[in-house]
C-alpha cells in the first residue's frame, strides 16, 4: 500500500495519494486545485489515478476534483448527502472502493458540514477488519475538531451541526481501534478549527487522550464548547463551499487568461472602471513605492486567505508582482477560486519610473520611533489590526482596535484629524491595512516595522496577558 500525504503550508491543507503498488490503482483525497504533484508522483510510482474523493465541500480552498477528472479520467466520490452539478458517486456508511489490496470505505461523519465523510483505509494484505488509517477531512483534526458554524449562511444552524458532530465523533470515529492512524485535511493555521496542532498525523488513541473536544462530556457541554470563540471566517468561505459543488472552468483554463501582460495605460483605464490592483510584492518594497490605489498582499504570507478576505470576488483583478512571480500569484488565487484575474502589469513596478504622479508610499518606523511619537504632545492614533484573541493576550496602549478583516466596513471609526500609525504582530497584515487605508483616502499614515514583536524586542511596555 502507498499512502502519501501532501501538505500545502500557505493554506494549512493536507491531501492524500493512496494506491496499490501491485495493480497500480490509485485515488486522491481532498486534492488541491493545482494537481501536477499528484500526477507526477503517480507516474513515478507506476500508479493510475482513477478515483478522487472529497470528504466534504471545502470552504477554504477550491478542490482539484474536476482537474483530476478532466486530466486523469478520475471518477468523483462525495458523501451521500452531497449535492453537486457534476456527475459523482455518493458514498454511504460502509460503501467502499477497492484498489487491489487497498480498500477505501466511507464513514458518514456529518457535523463540520452535513455531507462530511471520513475515509477508512484498509491494507487488505494485513487486515480486512481493522483499518490502517482514517482520513478525517475536517471532522477530526490533530488536537481539535471541525467548527460547526461555516454553513450558517447556507441555512444550517451551528447548534444543529454541532449536535451531529458530537455523535459522529463519539459513535463513529472513537469507535475505531486506538492504533488507527488519523490523517486530517488541515493543520495549524487553518481557520477550519481554532486550536489545531502542528502535527500532521496522530492516532485515534492519542486523540482520545489529548484532544480537548473528545474528553468525556455531555452533548450540551460539547455544543457550548465548539460553538464558542471560533475565529471569524473570511468572506470567501461560503463562496468556495458553493463553488466546490459547481461545474466550472479548470485551473489550467483560468491561468491561460490570468497570465497575460497588461500595459500601464490599459491598467489605469481598467482601474478607473473598478478593476482591483493586487500588488503581491514584499510589504517593505510596497511601502517604498506602489501604484496609487493598489492593495498589498505579499506572497510571503497567507496570501490567498487574505486576498479572499480583502478583495471582491466580483471585480476583475490585475496583479503587480516581482518579475517571474506572476504565475505563482495567479495560481495561488486560483486555489481559492479567485479566477477573475485578467492579467499582470507589464514591466512590474519599474513601469512607473518617470511617473511620480502615479506613485504612493509610506514610512515604516521603528518601535522606538513610534514610542517617541506616542509620547509627544501631538501623538498619532495607533491602530491595531490583529484579531481579538491576539489583542487580549497583549496590546500597546493607548490604541484603537479594528481587526483587519473588518477594516473596510469600519473605516468611519478612524479619526481623520490626526496622523495614523498601524501595527499587527509582525508587519504583514499592517501593510495590507495601510494599503486599504490609503486607498480610502487616509494618506497621513505610517506603519510599525516588525509589529508588536519589534515593540517587545525593544523592551517597550505592553498591557494584557
């Protein structure tokens, strides 16, 4: 048996290639949309990918099931409760697909979503009764369980899904042998849970002992526990969950249009019509000089997640990137279904040379400089754009708190009669925030270089904790 895990750090996403070495039959579970890595490894291992499973309709990324169907001829499998525009086979409890001496059997585990399934992996050469592993999707994570609130906008009450989740975990997954390996679809950093471990594999026994949500408790206690204090979900989550049920263009088709050069004059005309300009360069480089009106979301961080949070899914996007990174910038947007990229700025930022009228920027100041400004007779407003949990642990006082994901809708709360200084944890989100603020006409601003981490390194005081 071959069971290979693929981990995509930028989305904290795990997917799996499973195959039988003797027959060459193989399947992929919860694939990312750019599927070359599965096809390349299958070719190297002598496997043919004939099956692709989605454990559920993912909200945080667009899965590669249609890409594997079209390029590899793979048959699509969903939970029996799933409904989709494309042809698929619905899997009920116990229904299985055999890949030679490897068996993939469905275990219906609703809760994170109503159609969620887990996949039991049997190595039939060793045992047809005890599973070697279970691929738990977003039902069970290492150290956490799937949140039940991501279908609220589609009519599912979190309390109802939490009740289903309680039963799925206790009646289905905890009924498995302790030695069963647990392979989830996400790891630490994913917003599909709130306390996911950095580990990417565990066992049922370890989770039984150490996972906070699997400890003995009543159904009502569990519901209260998993419905409380969940991080805010990005706006694109519902969009992706629905898009994963649709027949749609493949990533290859999307990138053919996205990776096209756009001359500066043409870009300016598009910008006037409402096209979004996404600058994917490093935040420090963006702060020095950028096209006025553009938004900075650097490729070095959680690029796709923040793009899905900050940008509109309904307006075209033109990219600005370091030369040679345009394809990467478009591809990573494609991973979340943002297929409305219409090209990239030809010549990159260098195309603005000789056009100072089109260029904006701001100062990134040190922690000691910010401390001096805050202690002056005319201090700036300090804006903290971190999430509430971060701020509760430590904060710089006095400061105004607006989480980055809420910044656009709360711009009216920001004073316009004083200079503004922006900070986050390390300097990535504050650059996004500063670009949003500048686009909104707030020009007298600066940014704390290195965020609150730099403030603490300078031994300056923080409150909270």
